[in-house]
């Protein structure tokens, strides 16, 4: 190895991706140690980073070309040693000249003065702050001013960030392409509209308000005919926005971020999770401008529209999506708090749902609590020429007959059933006879036995109880 040219050794090292292998390789010789150190562009460190400031200096010296650093203190307790503090962030500005991407998670000792040092990292393009309890808007403003190349900013569980001077400054600078704000209760969705001209270049935007579990089931009285898109009271556009997620926000009686739905012509991925007081007018405005929409996820709960308790949207939404969004490939519909004994609580019907399915090239379909779907719907679904992945959760009207139909779907290769209580071993036999499935996941379906799923698909996962992943679906 030592007789090989250094350029060839460098190429060999580039081909090795596992961190453990790189660490082992660096112990072979001084030459490989130096080459591997110069080639390492990313590190991920956690609670083991003791005497953090000195350790970070050594790391930056050992890896002089670091461009991506993630420091994660989740699960940290005092016996693990001293956390990274403000002095540690000074190390980045003085010893890490190539830093582009920085993630700081659960760094409890970093405050605004630390972010002040970070503002000297002129090459920083992406910054993620996850659970930074001491950081305020002052520190964030210094980053906005100093890091002129900043393109991506994620703020998660940063409770002390409130005023939005930093947001207005970044909007005027116009460099930000990705903005994620989650569980920062000092920032509301009206504040985010102050981003102004910055919306023009933004390509990804997420906003989620921190709520308790009971907020998901809350009902209030809304006007089902209210149209926030009739008058354009917000003078901005977001024609570059491709990825939009809104969760747990109020849109009544103020308009707020709901107005964005009618302004993003390039939108490809949309996720709306328990957004209160939306109605069909919002989706009409969206579909008219978003012909490139490829993925949509709607998490809907019961709300009170005058004297009617139902989910936000009706078949009008499905029809307008079917008419205008002909590139739609991924569809997720989740319904919470809707009783199977009272179908009108879900604003969608099976008829409207099938119109959308038959009008768009749906490849991936996830239905959670879709009480409107029965075996006749499964029969219609089985004729979908593009459907590859189907996930059914708490779809109580689907039985073994539905499995008989879906087994003959032309391209279906991945099927997941969770808490579908009227599917039994008979339905598994129907799937097995078709010999089509690559993967099958069965969880908490009491009518299905472990023996019945054997050999139904090339890859099978079976659990008679709800997994952690299933618990998170509710």
C-alpha cells in the first residue's frame, strides 16, 4: 500500500463510505491517516464529545476539510462530561474554514453570544438548530447578517425565538431557499408572512405549531364558504416553492398562511396536517395554480362547520384535484376522530375518491381511517394501472373480498395492512395465489395469523400487536 501513488490511495479512500471502515483504515499507516483526514468531509458527534471545546479543536485539526458537522446531545446527562458551549462555536469560525452545513441538537449551553461567533462562518450554507433553549432572536439576527451564503435554516423547539427582525432581514437578502420552523411558539404564521420578497426564492417551507394531543380533536365553528383567495391582501408570490408543509395552525378568522396555497405555481409536494378552518375554496385555489403537484398528504380531523361536524374538505376538493393535478403520484389521506357508524363525518365519499384515483397516475396510496372505502372500492382500485404501493390503516370496511380484488392490481408490489380487523387468513390466501407481492406488512390485524402470511410475498413483516411506528400514526 505504501508504494502506491498518493493520488491512487486518495481515490481508494474516497470509495470507502462507512465511518468505522475509515477509522480502521487510518490506523494502518501515517500516510493513510493523513489522506483519510484530508478526505473526511463530514462528522457526527454526540455525548461522547467530552471537554468539548478542546475535543472540537482536535477534530478540526484532524479533519481540516470538514464541510458538514452534526453535534447531537440528545440523551445527554452531566456524567457524560461537559457539553459544547459558546467557546466551541468560536472553534468553527477559527479552525473550520470549509464549514457549509451545521446541525446543533440539544446543545443546552449555547446562547446568542455563541451564535455571534457562528456569524463569522462566511461559508455556512445550512444551519439547523434543534432544541436550543437559550438562543433568542438576537443571536439569530447576528447569523442572518453574518452568514451571507445561508440558504437553509431549520428551527426546531427553539422556545425563546420570537421577534422576526431576522426573518425580515433574510427576506430582503433573498438567499434563503429552505425554511423550517417547528414547535417555536414565539413565532406564529402571521409573522412568517413578513418574510416578504424572500418568498420568491424559497423552495421548501415547513411550519408546525406545538400542540397537545387534545388539540387534534378540537372542534370550532367555521364558515365553509369563506374564500381567503378572493382578494389578494398579501403582496408577495412564491413561484419557486416546491415543497410545502403546514401543521397545527389556525386559519380563521385571519387569513395568514392559507393564502400561500394559491400562490405556489411550482409546488410538487404538499402536506397539510390538522390545519384548522380550511375548506374547498383553498384547494380550488391551490389546484388551479399547481399543475405540477406530485404528492399530497392530508391529515384531517373533525371540525364544526356551522351545524355540521365533518372534516375540512368535501368531494369538491377531490374533483378539482382530479381535473387540474394530473401528475399526482403519491396520495395520503388520514382521518382522525371519525366514527365508522357515521360516514358523513368524512367529507369525502368513495365516489369522489375513485374519480381522483382514476384521473391521476397514483403510484403510492396511504389511507388511514378511510371509512368510505369498502370492497367495491377495492375492486375499482384494482384497475389502477400505476399503483405500486398500498397502505391501509383502520379501513374497517375492507374484507377478504377486497383482498381478492386488490391481488390482481397490475403493478402492485408492496402492501401494508394495519388494524384492518375484517381481513383474515382467507384474504392472505387470495394474495398468495396472485404471486405478485414483493413485500407484505401485517400489523395488529387480529384475523390474520403468522402462518397465513408465510410465502405470500418475498419479504414479510408480521406483528399481532401495534408497533412503535403504528403508535405514531395516531
